């Protein structure tokens, strides 16, 4: 085989290799979504946190500060006005809750935040 034929042969092989190795990958193929954790449930996850940490002062009977967190509809009022997250995160311009007590553990605050981020379903 002559030098020119050899170069042509390798050039053709290279082109075939390049063409056959070209693929199209969608963004989902290249970067699959991270596994989604189980949805946070109002009934199983959020409600027990609120009952344990908030109802002593903010149930339908006590209503300290005129705030009733008992029941989904009442809690959603505080979700939508931002006060639930603001108070439990001890953010500036919000009265830190629970009042005169330690901040809730970060994992409980995160559960409430995740539920809110999921659209605060009544589940």
C-alpha cells in the first residue's frame, strides 16, 4: 500500500469513527434529575410539628396574639403571608417563635419549608 493510499485509508477510518461516535444527548440524559424525596405530608409531617410546638399558644382556644394555627385553613393563612416561615426561622422583622423558647431544630424547619415549596398540599 502506498503512502497516499495509507493516508486515505486512515482518513476514511477516522471520518467513519467520528460520524459513528457522534450522538445527541438531551439535557435529561446528560444531567438526570436528582432523586425526589418523598413528598412532605401535611397530616403526617407538618401537623405533628405544629401541634407539638405551636398549639400550646396558637390553637383555637388560646389564640395568643390573635393567631390560630389549628386546622389546615388557618395554617395556610400564615403560610401565604410568610409569617410561618419568618417566625420559625427567626428572620429579621418577624417575632421569633416559639416565644421564649429555643428555635425549632433545623430538620423540622426544613420539613415545613419543603412542604411550603411543594405548594403546601392538604394531604
